C-alpha cells in the first residue's frame, strides 16, 4: 500500500517538499519498472512475430489501414527516433560536501567500520551522504533522497520514519 504525503504528517515530506522514497519503496518501484520493461519487450516481440511471417516477409496485417490513422497503415506512420539510446548512463555526480560510497553487490555500504544496508537496487552504483546533524546523514541516489542514516542505529530511516522493513509486499 502506497502512503501519500500529507501536511499533517511532515515525516512523509522531504526537506524540499518533494516525496522521498524509502529503500523498500525504491526496491518496489524498480521491480515495477523492470517488470513493465520486460512486458513491453515481450509484447513488442509478439507483435513483431505476428507482423512477420516465418519466411521473413511482412504479414498483410501491417498493410491494413486503420480507422484511427485516417485509413493509413501503421507502417506508413512510423518514424524512427532521432535519439540513440545510450549504452551506459552517465555516472551520478554529487556536490563536494557529500560523502560518496559505492553500494556493494549485496546492497550495503561500509560506514564507520560497520555495515549499513542501502538497497540491492542500488548495487554497483554510488550513493551520496549529506551530513545534516551530528551522526545523522541524508542518503541520496542521484537526486532521489532514499532516507536518513542514523549512525546510532547504523540503519537508514525511510521517509515515514521507519527503521525496519517488511518484505511481504
């Protein structure tokens, strides 16, 4: 269940007034995104298979005019994108005042000779930590605030003030 931020509960809002996701919420969002991408690719492959015959020639389905396209065929309306998809995203950059840590493959970072779990979604990426008080750090993945590291507990508190996660989503 997704909680919405409200003025009555300021813990649900970040310092900038934008909604912040906890690491469990980020994990869930990433799972949804990946599932959506996989389904999109699978549906695209099914459509391509339906359009292309076994001998490699195009199916007549591609040449059928469509009412929503003013009786034009889908193939006549299609235009390739002028932008190329990058093979690798540029690295995340953080301000000089941030401590930067690499998230290990199991989703954690080393902090003050200890171990802090961030999220396996951020594995092999850098997170930035901004000190806001003695022993309290805001944790960012790029522009997204993941939560607040409390050194006393060596855990990251999410936007709702929770230190523990329930994995039965």
